[in-house]
C-alpha cells in the first residue's frame, strides 16, 4: 500500500512526498534485509520561461467567442430553414 501527495507552492516550485508499506514483513537477503516501509520526498523546480495564465486565459476567451459566433450563425441558418419549410 502506498500514499503520496504534492503541493504547488508557486509557478516554479512544487513539493511532493510519499510512503509505502509492504504487507508480509521484511524480505531477508544474504547480504541484508529490505524493510517493509519506505518513504520519499522531493521538490520540483521549473527552469526557463513560464507562460502566464493571463495569456492562456485570453487565448481561451478568444476561441470561446469564435465558437459562440459560429453557433449563433448556425442557429440563425436553422431558423431560416425551418421558416422556409413551415416546420
């Protein structure tokens, strides 16, 4: 069984930790034994240029507006077709 978690401190830094337990006891090898419990901890530091979320937000907003315009146009075409056939 194992557990772990991670925390994003900011855009560049994240921490993580985990642990595990192996049921059935320790494994014995001739040169020693392995514990049934293990743990680890680490950090991630991102290097280089990091895109800001504002730029991504603006791109998504622009794409959403384009899709909404296309949907509006399609709805108008469907309405005109229904009026022409008296549906």
